[in-house]
């Protein structure tokens, strides 16, 4: 299938306050993340993965933390990227946030 609308993909409940939708090809994955449990007093635990990642902030505001980098206050319309293997995380500043993440290669652990 060459066209798949996100509206046709059901949400998966990851945990209370976080749901996601996933579409992917062989080497590229896009994940729509809806957070509804903000604002957070502290950031989520840092994590790293071998995948390259870009993230687009579609709604809300976050602070982005990345290993060896200054923290960044990001709002709707901003993007960040994460190189392979770098520790990173976010902290929600608003009650709701939507992020659109892309990963290469795909994250088998999400499937």
C-alpha cells in the first residue's frame, strides 16, 4: 500500500497519559505520540537507542534534554534530532503535547 492515512491507524495505549500510532517501511518508521498527562515536574528517565531520530513538536511545549547538549525549550513547530546512541528525554510543560517521531532503521521494539 502506497498511501496510509494516520486517521486509519488505531491508537495504541502505551501507558496512562500516552498513546501512539505507528506507520513504517523497511528502514523508516514514523510514530505519532499523544501525551495527555502533563505538565511534568521532572523529565522522563533518559534513554538511548541505536536508531537515528527526528521529532517534530506538533502541539504543546517540552524541554528536550540530550547528552552533552544544553537543554532546549521547544514549542509547536520546532524540531529536534537525536544521533544514534545518545541519551535523551523530554519534560512536558503543557497538559497536552503531540510529537511526530521518525526513526531509521525502524524500532522493532515498537512492533
